[in-house]
C-alpha cells in the first residue's frame, strides 16, 4: 500500500551517520552470488493498526455507493492477468484477503492476485530469473479494486489518512500497475526478512534505509535491481511497492477480484 511521510524525515532517518550502502548499484547476479552471513534479524515493529472513525461495514457501504475517478488521459487497457495462472511458482501471501493487515479485517473476498498483462509478464520474468539463484517472488498485493481504497479512506481519521492513497485520484494498485512483493527461499518456502516488515509504517520501510542487517539489505537490493531491470520502479518510502512503467496510462478499475480476470476497462 502507499503511504505518505515527509520526505525530509525519511532522508534523515535513512542516512544519518551512514556511508553509502555497498549493495547499491550492483547487478542481480553479483548480489545473488555474494554470501552475506545471517545475523539476528531486525526486530519487527509493532503492527500498525488504523483506529476506525466509523464501523468498517459503514465504510464499505459508502465505498459501494461511490464512483471511482475517470482518467481521460489513460489510453492503454491490456487485460488483467491472474498471477497464479501466469506463473504457479509465485508465492501468494495476500494480506488484504486476511485479517493480517493494518485494518485488522479481511478486505478481499478471494485470495487472488492480478496485474495488467505487460506488468504480469515482467513480474514472471523477474521470478524466473531469481529461481536460478534459489529465490522466488512472494506477492503481498497487486491489483486492488478502487472500492477497497475508498473503504480505507472512509474508515480512517485525518491522522491515519496521511498513510493512505487518496481515492479521489485512484491509486496505482487500482490501475493494475503496482505490485507489493518480497523474496522467498525456494528451498523451504520461507519468506525472507528485509530491513522492515511489509506495510510497516516506519522509516525502516524506506527503499534506501541503511539500517537492518547486511543480509537484509542485500536481499532488498537484489529484489529492487531485479524488478528495475524489468521496468518496475520502487516507491521510495516502501521497499516492497513497485510501479510498472506507463502506469499513468492505465485506467482506474473497480471490478471485484472475483471477476477481474481479463478485464480491460472500467464498467
């Protein structure tokens, strides 16, 4: 998910008193080949939870009655592709289909993940490139119906809205062009630790945060480089969030996940 923090806070927190990260500007093969001993992983932050200003069912009702924005500049509409069908080796850990998320309740009725076809094809290439190095891609979130983004907004108060995307604009997830990912170990299926947890609303979540262990930073750099090589760009404040190129050219969608496969345009 996308959240907004003052850039100066992140820059100071991420870089104060630190030298350049030795894992930056390295190739996928170089990063994958380097052995960095595992040490004690970074302590996990307390899970962030929004304190709803209204019952979640009321927020859902407001979202259901609202209409998503229409972006008249969007001129590309490739179909949404089911990621599990495109590449069965992708691991799905879809937090918004469970209560393990910042709202504390399931937001999706089904645990399926979709992306626009060009983005899905690129993500499959990333996964297959990493397989030879013993890693795989785990997907935390992908296409998100606009009504879910609107539900977040309506449930949140003014303070919590600072962490959320504005539904009046529509998010990159709503366009099917953003994906939240991490790495898993192909040997045992274990999701691998990074300098912060997924959806952790702290400075440690920044893509260039220089804390955490060396092994965590190497894995984060490996993921980022592999994704960038296939046309994705990381969101600076979230190491897990990647936008596919041309995302502004895709329209905002509000089709539910149960009916998303093959959809191109809004209703």
